[in-house]
C-alpha cells in the first residue's frame, strides 16, 4: 500500500517499492507490480515499459533526471530518463547506482556472470570479484574505482587489486592474500567477500579511490609487504604497513592528511610527510574510523581505535578509542563509537559524542569538557550564533535539551563552559532518537570509513 497525505494511492498493487520524492520539485516516483506486471509509477500514473520485477526509482540531486531497474526474464536493465541503458545484468548492487553529484552521469554497479563492474552512461568497465565504491571528480568528467581478484593456490590465495580510471585499468598491485585450499582440510576455508566493498590496500592490493579538489585520483596501493603508499595522481608518498584512514584534503586542496600503521604505532601523515606517532598498546593499531580537517587546513582531528579479537572479528563495536587533535591524543574511552566530530565555523572549538562511554550510556565532549552520562545523546551541534553546543539527551525516561556555553578561548586552550538542562515536552524527542544524528556542518572536511 502506498499512502500519501493519509490517502491510499496504490490501487490493486501486490508489490510497491520505496518512493523517491523529486528534489526541487513536487513529483513522486516508485515501482509497483500487479503479480509479475511491474511499471514505474510517476505522480500516480503508470508509465514506461512493463517488467516482471522493478526496483525503486531514484532522482538526480537536481531533480531533472530519473532512473530505475527493470527485470525481464532473469536479466536486469537500467532505465534512465525513460530509456533502457547499458547491457543486461545478472544482478545489480542495490545501493551503488544513481547519478553523479552534478547529475551529468549515470552509474551502476552490476554483475555479469561472476564479475562485478561499473557501467557509466552505459559503458562497461573492467570486471572483478570485488569492487570498491565509485568516485567522481567534482566536475563529473572523471571516475575511478578499484577491483580485486583472488587466484587460488594450495598454500596461499593471492589477491590482485587494479585501479580503474575512466573505464580503463591503469595499474595492478598484489595484496597480502589469504590462506589457500589446504585450510579446507581442517574444515574451514578463507574466502574474499564479493560485490561492492570498502577495499583495504594491504589485503586487496588497492584501497577505495577518491578525487582531490584538483581532479587527481587518490588511493593507497600495496607495492610489497610493509610498503603500502598513498598515490596522488602518479606521485606516491612513503611506505607503511597499512593506510588506516581515508586521505583527506583541505578546502583549497593544498594540504592532505591521513593516518597510517607502522609496527604497533599509529602515524600521522600530513602532505605525505610522517609526523606524530601514537602507541596503540597491546591491542595494536586497528582502525581510524574518521578523519577531519578544518577549512583552512590548520587543524586536524581523527579517531584512533585499538580493538581486541572480538572487535577485529566484527562481533562487537566496543574498543579503546581516542580523538587525536592537532597531534595530541585526548582521553581514551572503552566505547562503541566516537561520533559526529565537528569544528565550529572559526575552528576555535570542537565537539563529539561518546556512544557507550559506560555500558550503554553516552556523553558529549565539548573542548575536552565532558557532559554527565545519559541513557542516549543525539544531534550535538552548534547553535545559530555558534556560542553554544546543544544536543538532545534521554535520561530516566525523560528527554532533555542540553546546552554548553562556549568560552572565547582558541582551540586547544582550556575554555569555560556552563551546562544547562531543559526538560522537553513528552513526545518532542521520541521516535528514533538514535537515528536522529543529523548534523550542522561548519567549515569542516570530513571522511569516515564504512
């Protein structure tokens, strides 16, 4: 049933996809079926060709273009602006298709037989067992993705990662691989996850690529054991055991930063030059979940994570976590997440949420000042004049609006904060508080893994 403004708008349909609302417009599009007769429904009117199955519809950001997938027989085909585009697919990745940011290009991750690849404006790129998310340059003229294949062996399966730029393979790098067929004799076998994934340079041979503001592709590649380097275009930086974070650039593209692993240490790298190192303790350097740089490139922040065996196996999110700010590590939390880090517009202050700081209770850290523990915190942000940090908290069944007044001191120096709590009327903050972590972004470039 499709209900809009309280009225049933789905006459006799047996299946309806999620609806997409047109940006900067009033139209609504979704896929609908009567048994195996499926069509696109636009503003309540069935339109286009009939298919045996249909996906949800997706608008471009400017609302001027519309696409969906239709299934005929056992094959899927993309329908872009009312026309079938590209080859028939055995499958498509449900989240990795749509339009580039400027709406000039349509892309889709699809599978033909045992290989995944991207189709951009109908043109097919190289196929692999696993591919990364796709990246487009800011002007939409260039695109890139990484792909990896595994080659079996008795003692070891080798992994080979390839960088693909504008539909052509430009270089292949060998990853560290995984155990070979002999492990099956013990009742288990190591396999590489297929489809669309976040690629790791050490394992896959290449990382998920991106573009900097100058339109140059940026990625990490494994040249040999203990020699994983970041490439910006054709220029490479120093080698490390692994690159743990995305590579981030200042707004003017003059400065870059990332975090690498060398031995048991985290290494901060700015402009491809190693800097501060941080010992990870007995758990070892595990991950850098996010990295952020202020608009002018003067301040850098990131989260370092040291997880135990259960964290590394993906069985828990709890790990030892710290925020490193301008080369200094902050308090260490045994927590589930350090999320929603943000600078204020002038990069004089910072804020982040500590999820699961103690058991299932959360807190907010403002310029190094911790709030008290709450059952839940969400939506930490600066107010309109950026003189306070505000967030919503749940405590003992009630909801509070919490405000931290900010002092005038610069980033990195102690600031005086005054906390105020105001009860919210019942029902004002319910309904998925955990999912309401929307943010007001202020002069911040930020990348997060996963």
